[in-house]
C-alpha cells in the first residue's frame, strides 16, 4: 500500500509545481498566440502524476535544499517531460489518440500545433531553469540538456523506434529505457542534489544509483501495466506495446519474470539510499510506489 505520507507529498508537491507552471502562462507574452498557449496548457496542466518534479523535491530536500530553490528545476523537468509526451504521441511516432485520459494534443488541436507546442515547452524548460539564481546554474542546465537530448531521452527514443519489430535482448532493452525514460528521472534526482549540495558529496553518488534503479523499475512496471491495466485507468490505450510489436519486459521475461525484475530493481534503489539514513525515507516510499501504481 502507498503510505499516507507519500500521498500527502504527491498532492502537495503536485499543487506546488502546478501553481508554478500555471503562472508561466499568466505573464504577458509578446506574441499573441492563443491556440499555441491552449495546446501547451493542454499538454502540461491537464492530468499527469508529476513524478519527476516530486523526485526533484524529495532528492533536494533530503540533502537540505529549500523548496524555493528547487522550484525552477521541478518545473523545468516537467516541461521537458510534457514536450516528450506530445511529440511521442504524434502520428510520425506512436500515433496515439489518448494521453492522461484526454485526447492527445495533435487530436485536440492539430499536428502542426502539437509540434510547435512541444518545441515551445522544451525551450520554456530552459528559460525557466535559467531564472534560477543558483551558483551552479551551468551544471543544472547541462544536466537537463544532456538528459533530454541526443545522449539521453532523444537518443533513447531513436533506439526505441529502431527496435520496433526487432528482437533486442534484456540488456539492449535496459540500455534503451535507461536513455528514453531513465535519463530524465536521473536528471530530476540530480537537479535536486546539485541544488542542495555545492561541494562533491558521496550522497550524490548514492542518489545517482537510486535514480538509475528507480528509472528502470518504473519502465518495467509501465510495460507490465500495458499488459494488465485497462485503458480507462491508464488514461492511454492499454495493449499498445503488443499491438506495435514493441519489445517489452513481459514479452522477454514473462509477466512473473517482469514482476520479479521490477521488485529486484526497487530493492536495489532502496539499498542505494542507505548513506542518506532517515533523510531517504520519502524517496524509499516513492520507489515502492513506482511498482504499486495502477497508472
Ligand atoms: C519524443 C524526444 C521524444 C521522446 C519521447 C519519454 C518518451 C520519449 C516517450 C514516452 C512514451 C511512453 C509512454 C513511455 C512509457 C514510460 C513513460 C514515460 C510514461 C509516461 O510517464 P508518466 O507515467 O506520465 O510519469 P504522467 O502522465 O503521469 O506524467
């Protein structure tokens, strides 16, 4: 069962980052582009669990950062995530009609507006991060850029597209996911850690190990949900991976094998947290939640 403390964090931090993100649309913009703004808001503010901002807040707080110092990173990582989902759903990629229980952006608006909304969400992420007055701002920007780009999420997406219909083994699948979804989760934890700790600290290495295992556990569970979940609860089409002949953990390991793998990865994430002691409690709860969630 997900603990009450974690649910409280989820709700409070979601409200915090949502208020921050909503304010981005209140300031007067030089170009009046209401359809673009509506498409961006649809992508960003309608639904979603805000797991990546939560990782920024929990990792940063565990090492002593203030919420105010963490806000730009939490918002930036969600902006990158939102852009990636909009582009991933496009006809040229996964061609999905449903996301977060709503029509995808290209369905609610049109394809061109979805491409532009994704582009603008991505650049807004860096605009927001650049407002941080943190002394390690260049490190924050580089962390997010590397995780989002060719050597991170975009590279992983390219591996994924090329793997469709192929037969990668478990190791190749892990490499693809470590980039496609893992890189941004690792970046979320690292942004929190970098914000908190100005000098090198062994707890940052511990958090890196935690995030690596957590990111993969999230993905293995996502593959499992695609088999066991229903479209209404998931908010996106279930069974989509099999329909597209995507390589997945249940396909390679069987459902039980995939469940075992997810549990092993969470155990790995939990043991990585040892150097944080009590300060790692919320991160540990989040790791358990990753494989208990139903959407
Ligand atoms: C288009 C450059 C580019 C990259 C896309 C992340 C990604 C790469 C695609 C997402 C495809 C997908 C559905 C992958 C499964 C794992 C995943 C990222 C699920 C969505 O993340 P959640 O569950 O979503 O955190 P919410 O809606 O809660 O924010």
